[in-house]
């Protein structure tokens, strides 16, 4: 039985999948299996994968059902105790699995392991900005308190003991955008996160990403399943309000006024800083201008997205 199961959901990533798969196969730690779930790609993704000949690769195809179904399928096929994901357009540094293997043995009581990432835009590569105060090379953190900027759990730079999914469930297939955050919330309600400051993976910005697709507005996470829990969990409530702020801004930009009002009314404004409270009141045309400026700064690694 391999030590790690590496799950790669694949949908129309012909420009990226070779680089991603090479980054996995070049790992200095070699005791792993790769489970690739092709979610009905219509480009040359399959041909790109099939050119790799490695007995650790297990390749499956399914009709297009979404990334959550693909990831859940991979979880069901995993043979290892420790499960990790990498999206088909992201990149691991060669020591990712070796580092995680050592960390697991150093902190055997932990079940959820994560590390820092860097972000690649068309203009630059820069480290992600976290809200955690660095006290050592590793931090054991509350997910909600540690994720007010960048989420400390990121899909392509985390490892989970298989019992985590037995406890909290898998990815919610009803959510087309934000399904990862939904799972991280459920994990954060049960488990502390072992976070390392070592940068082990790179998020590659893809302008065609599903999360940027306006047609999925009504199938984004709405946090209603946590409405009871947030009343007694201030850290969860603040985390949800920061995400509601992001979704409210996006709703205003696409003129989804009903969803904007619903989100706005759910936010405790005391959980937002003054800048965010002002942004919620601005008209869409001003927000678009601000986003252009913020995107230019983000391309250079300066500041966060206007949605954060």
C-alpha cells in the first residue's frame, strides 16, 4: 500500500497537465499512487496524460460531472491512509511529499497538514499573504482564525488522513464554486490544522477558471448550512462574513442584486474593517475601476485582491 494517494481532477487542462504531472513524478519521495480522474475533457488532456508511462499512475474517465464528483471519485479509489490533491494546473516543488512525510511522523497526533504556497500570475510569482503570526516553522492553528487572508488549507498543498473524510464527509457536489471552502469549514470545525511556512506548491492563475465563471453564481457556496453553528462560534462567524463580503461584491459586479442583498443582510458589519464596509456601499462602476488597480498591484505581489 502506497503512503500517499495523489488525486488529480482533470478537465480541459491540456496546457497545464504535463507540467503538473511532471512535478508529481519528480518528487524525491516516491511511495505514492497517482489517481487521475478525467471529468469529461473535450480537449487534448487525455492524450497529454497517456504519454506518461509510470506504474504509479491510475487513470479513469467519467462524463463531465464537476470537480467535486471527480475528487470524491478519487477519494473512493484511494488505497493510502494519507490523501492529497493537486489541481491539473498547479505545481509541486520536488520535496512536497518528502516534507509532508517527515511532518506526519513528527506530528503523528495531527490529521490535517498544510503548507504555504506561492502564486503565479501572467506578470509575476509571489508568496501568498497569510494572517497568521509566525512563531516557528510550524503552527497548529484554528482554521477560521488563521484564514482571514489566504486560506491555510489550499487544495493543492495539503494532506489529509483518510479518517478526516469519514468524519466530516467529502466535497459537496451541489456546490459548483467554493466547494473546497465548504469542506475546509467542516474540517475546521473538527480538526486543528498543522501549518508549515515552507513554500511547497504554486498556484497558477488561469483566467478561464470555473471560479471566475459568472454562470455559476447561484451554485456558489452560500454558507446556510452553518447558520446555527456560527451563532455560537465567533471565529466561524467572522470567517463566513469575510467570505460573504467577497461574494456580495461579486454579486454587485454582475448585477445580481437579490443575492447581494441576501448576503449583505447576513453580515455582521463589525466583522469587517472600514475599507470593506465602504466597498459594500460603492456602485459597481467604481468597484470595477478599483479592481483594475488592485489586479495590477496583485500581479506584482503587492496587496490582496479587492475581494479579500
